């Protein structure tokens, strides 16, 4: 009798033990996890490759603008810049865990930093060459202080670390194409003649302005090439990333959660909404902030669903975090899928320009729905991470 | 028997995979020091331990904290810019953001080698004045040395920090070393500093619990004041009074190394204008030195660069940063250290406990039992720590007792353990040993403790 009880108890205990570490489930989880990490790495690579292709298109258009400035070449450069935001915006989910984009010598601060020290770059209203009564100086209009403008000189000015002048990257190019955002109902209105070197030009130092624009654009291409190299099949970072799937999964979730809540919902949307301040929008020169919101949200959804729509129209699909969650946490998997759909839809419902949307009542509601959904999404991603045994604070960016 | 052992093994394996859930509010009802901020205590002990909002914020203040956090961290840019909420940097400045010096809301470090520039270590300066209260700014450098400037203006210069180490020993023969700092002002853009200049180095402290300190009633703080040591315990405790720019009169100072700021709001606004060059409704004018014409001529929109709403948010943020819970608070060595801390007399100034009143920025912080380990009063710390520069009622020997909560997590958050007003102490033990003046007797008692007990006391401080 005593033996019997012991026997039953031990069977029971074995069952309990297995319930908490089922061999079969573990191996299925582990192999799915590896596939999820590989899918992610491939999406990162494809997305950066698209961003690079798009940046090269800006480069072509900028070269055309500089060699023959006209309303048409300026418009083409702007269109290419706007187009490039569509692919680059989706890559921002690859930040926030010290990967190639934002490790200690990662290019994020050079590539997409904001806010921009625009008055350090070129004339603004109130400074020397823009008129008014101020003699503030800037790089383009100070040939004696900065005799040469090229990639190296402007990269040097964009110092490293927390103590930085922001003088490079997408927003520098944006400023050089659009000019200051001075009017509430439209983006900046820089005339193409700012680049005319035939004597008809406006605002002095047109050739130097062209050199700056070219250097800033070339730097974007260089930085993206570096990222593609790290993430291509066999690339240094990708190889180590795929060889430690568990810590990589943790990094992936960190990026998703922190972009959702801390960065996008908090920094980029809530702050402007809270202050009703048009000055806090992300792409202020071009009034493209509404697309930044949607592309960021899409990027997160791409990673979650393990799918990426390439700019050539084809779709890449692989094992996803959604699949991985389905194994043990079906409800949370479905909940997250729904929340992400709601976030993207809410972002798409925002009526541009964003700087007006945060001022009118209907618009404020639409913006509120968006950041509320994104905050929830960040919390749910932290919950998902906890299911996998990780913990992070999605507010901490 | 073997089977039983096997079963036990299985059962322990089973228990090991149960979640170990901790009820965070156990003990709050019966005040326990594990939660130094009371309900404004947080449980994250990671590198973000100093960066959380108090969990008990209500009325949308938890969201407004997000905006405050953003402006605390963002870099300010040169004016004018399209992001006009964020422009107005300089003309002269120490840093481009609050977070540059208070990294992760934590404590700054002095330069780690003599070639590194000072960032989180700033230098107040003034010249002797006949008039009490007056801090006479230098004609060329003003009241604070700013190593950086906007493009187009000559920078004020750099400070090279060097240290001389000296060796000492405890009565039991164990030796210790302290490093004495020297500050050389170099590459000066506006000529040499006058011979009578008085210079006070100040490091950026970690920020947790400011709103709780603001909520302590003035009466309770003044209870411990004993400026002329009438009770003959060797400890004075002097209140500083600072000009309150909101009430337009002098009120009790609580914040800053010399207790020269009365409120979190004014501390924040003063740091904005003094350290980043951002004017506000409280401090509408750039702090240009009398002879810094370039500073006066720099672009100026004629209105405060910091909107009232942003000042509100950053003030809320700074006040609402929660205090992390203590670690190892119930370990025997820590409890022994806590007893010794009281026995040798550390807590005459590092007052352990207050119950907050109903004042300050954050209504949720009222009537809270807190354990900050400060009396917020000025004490003579002796000639070796003296900056020899008066600041309000504080003389050149006096410093405010800094709160000790969070001190043991600086290593985790900021990756260093530099302490005291200028970061000269390389850890808690050195910081204790630097204490002089009113604390001399206490330090004599500390040094006489056996090594094991000294370690306990240090471990106790580390657990705060």
C-alpha cells in the first residue's frame, strides 16, 4: 500500500514535471524560435536593402537638382525623399537594442537624428542670409570657417554621443529641400533657385548649399550600405544574431515594444498632442509626420507577422513571433494581432498635416486613439516577452 | 528510501518552476524601510532604476510625465529653428540636454582622465562682495563657467581636473587613500580669471525623490535646525534661505548642493537657464556676463524660450521620479550597519525618516512616510571639502546634507561610484572619510570601528 501510494505519487510528480518542461514542446518552441529569428534577420536585410535603393534614388534626384536646378528637379528630389521615408520608416523597429543601427558606433544619430540644428546648417528667418537683423552664422554661409563641405566635414560636425549638433541625415536633407516650416497650412517653401549657380540664385552660397545637400545624401547611402552589409546573409552581425536565438528574440521584442510605446506613442505622438505644439512634429519641414507614424507601426507589424512587402511588390514571409506565441499563448497572440491592426488603422486615419490634426477636436481624438493603441501594444509586447521569460520596460527608450 | 529521495527531487523541481511572485505592497501598511519612498517607491533595480514615475500618480500626471521625460532627454538646438519649442540653446551652455549630465536620471561623473572635458561637473563662480546675499558675477565669465557656446561665439574655455592622492590609515592600521582635486581653467576665451575669483565645483546628482523632499513641511525641517548648536552636540544644522522667484521673497532652500533653491520648479528653471541657456518665465534673461557683448547680441526672440507648459512638464517629471526600493535591507550585516550608522551619529544629519506634509508639486505625495536620510540643512563639512564661496546663507565650509536614497544603485545606473559635491570620492567609504567639520567626531568614531563593522556600515549605506 505504501509502495503503491509512492508509485502513484511519483507518476503524478513526473507528470507535473513534464507539464513544466515538456521535451517535445520545448524542441518545437526552440526550432520555431530559431526560424523566427532567421525570418526577422531576413526582413531586416530586405528592408534596409529597400531603404538603400530608395536613398540612391534621392541621390540621383539630388544630383539632377544640383546640376540643373528647376521647379521640376526640386519636386523630383522631394518626391524621392518622401518615397524613401516609406521604406526607412519601417526599419525603425530594428532600433532600441544596440544592434548595428544604434550600438555604440551605430549610424542612427547620423542618419535620422532629430530635432535638427537647422540654423547651424543654413539660413533661417532671423539669421544673416535670410534677412532680418541677426548675424547668427551657419556652415553653408561661413566659407572661411568651413572652407570644404564634404561627407567627412559634416559627419565630424555631427558629433558623437549625447552632446551632438544634428547636422546630417534624412532631416538635414529634408531641411535642404523644403526649407523652414514657417506656415501652418503647408510645408517649407525653399525656392529651387537656392541651388542656382548661374547668377539667378537666391540666398547666397548656392554651390556650397548643393555641396552640403550632396554630402548629406551620400552619407545616408553610405550608412545604409553599412547596415545592409551587417545584415546580409553571412554578414557579421546577422551571423552572431542567428547563432543566439534566445537573446535575439529578446532584442527583437525590445525593439518592437519600445518603438511602440516609448518612442512612437510617447516621443513622437503624445508629446506633440499634449503640448498642442506644431513645433514638436517629427518631419516638420515636409509635413510628412503622419506617414512616419504609419510606417513605424507597419514595421512593428511586419516583424510580428513575419512578413515584409518589398518595394518591388513581392512579399517575403516566414515563421513569426505570432506563430511562436500561438504555441502556448493563443489569446495573447490574437490580441496582439488585433492591437497591431488597430494601431496601423488608427495611424492611417490621421488626417495630414499632423501639426493641424493636434489642434482640432476631431483630429485630437484620432491622434489619441492612435497613441492609446500604441501604448497598449507596447504593454502587450512586454507581456509577450514575459511569456518567453524576458522582461523589459517599453517606456524606457 | 531512494524512491522518497527521487520524489523529493521531483517535487523540488516542480516548485522551482512556479512563479515567484512578490507582493510589492507587503509592509507598506506597517512602515518598513524597504520602501523608502512609501507609495512612491518603484521595484525596478536595473539600469533604469532612477527613471520611473511614482506609481501612484493620478489625474493624467502619469502621462504628463512622458512629456516631461521627453524634454528632459531631448537636445536643445540653436535658435531660430522650425522646432521652436526646442530652440534657444546657449549662447553659452554646459550641456544640450538635462539628461546629458543626469544620464538616466542618475548622477554625473567628473572627468575620468585629465584630458576629458568636464560635462556633469560645473563650476559656479563669483567675486567677493561687500553686500551680504550678493553673488557678484565675474565681468567676463558670469556666475557659471560654460565650456560650450553656439556657433559663432568664442567658447569660455575648459577645465582640466587633476588629482593628488594621499595615504592615511585607520587606528587598526588599515590604510586608505583619498584624492585631492585641482581645477585648472584653460583655453580661456575671455582672458584670465581675476585673482579673487571664488569657484565652486558641483556635480549633477541623481534625482529620485525630489517631489517627496519638497512635500516635507517647513516646520519639520526647521525642527532639526540648530544653527548655534544650543544643544551642544557639535552639530549645527542651518537653514539656507533663497530668493523664491514665484513668491518674490526669501523662502527655505531645499535643493542643490548648498540648498540654494526653494522648489523643484525653480531648481529646474535655474538649471535650464544656467546650464543649457534656456530662458523661462522664472528666469527670463540669459545669464550673460557684463562684458560678454556677443552673448547679449545673440539671437533672441524676446520671450521665454521654455514655454510654461514645458516647464510644468519637466518640473512634474523631476518631482515625480520615484525612489527605488532598498536591496538587502533585512540582511544581518546591513541591519548591523544600520545600528552602527545611528550609534556613531551619522543620522544626526542624515535624518532617516519624515512624514510628508501637504505641500509641493505632487498632491499624491502628501502624508507619506519616507526615508530620505537627509535633514536638508547646511552643515560645516570642514576645510578640506570647503569651496570657500558663500552661496546665500551658506558659507564656504557649509554643504547641504544630501539625501542618501538611491545611492547604492548609482553603480548600476551610471556605471560609477563617484560621490560628494565634485565626485572626488570614489565610493561610499571614501565619501564618509572626507567628512570633516561638524562631522569630525562622527568620523573618529567610524574609524575606530573594527573593519568588519565599518564594512557593515558601508553595506547599510549601499542598501539605501
